[in-house]
């Protein structure tokens, strides 16, 4: 795995936890377009949609929930 891959996973985790691209971008100190681009690249690389987006909310898809359990298991 490349450093970029780990960065994308961290970005995905932040968006899923915050349930907001804007709040996740602020938390990570990056622009919202850069964050969106990273998520899009991760989804394209994995070949699956990880986040369900509406005009008012963001939530992990079933695949996104599975990935979250793998990268950030509950303690």
C-alpha cells in the first residue's frame, strides 16, 4: 500500500465519522475539493461506492461500513 492509499483511507474515515465533507475537510485541514477528489479516487481504485451522498447528508454505504470495520475496528 502506498502512502497515498493510507491518506485516502484516513480521509474516508474522517468523512464517515463526521458525516460531512465540509466538517471532515476542516478537521483534516484540507480543502473540500481536495478531500472530495481523494474519496473519488479511492472509490474508483476499489471499484465500489463507499459513501452515499445527498444534498444534506453523507453516510457510508454497506461497502463503506465494511471498510470502516476493517480499518478502524471497535475496541
